[in-house]
C-alpha cells in the first residue's frame, strides 16, 4: 500500500505495481500472475506514457520518490505505522489503506 501511495503521489499509475505471494509448489498460479501482470503493463505502455508525463518530468518525479523513500522521517513513520498494524491485527486491504493514509499521508505528501 505504501508503494502504491508513493506512485500515486508522483502521478504514476499504481497498477504498475503488484505484489502477490506464490509458493514454489504453485507454478501454475505463478505463471498466471506473471502473464496477467505482463499484459497489464503492456496495455499501459512505457512508464509515463499512460500517465501523460514527459521523460524529463518523469525523471524528476522518480528522483523525488527515491528521496522520499530514503528519508529518515518516512522510515521512522513507517516503523511506527507497522507497530500500530501489528497491534490492531487487522491486515485487510481497507484497514491497511486507512492506517497508511492516516499515519503516512502527510509525510508522503510533504516529501513529494
């Protein structure tokens, strides 16, 4: 959820990121996940194309995102956020989005 929030913050489609679990015993599932994701990325086209961002502007936005994720402030805030999530023991997508927006939203917005 954090990665998607940062991508949204720099104007990149969060559909370009997908994290799924597949064990070594799930080869057919792995192939399906990779095939679907590859198709999605092909449909979106080159990075920045679907978003209407020119290459120079795209590089500037990526540099801001890299600086943000390397910042001590974001890492510390993320650490306290994960502690709160562990305490809640609710890992549903809706709860993750709510907590990340509440605890990290301002830091992400200020960093970008």
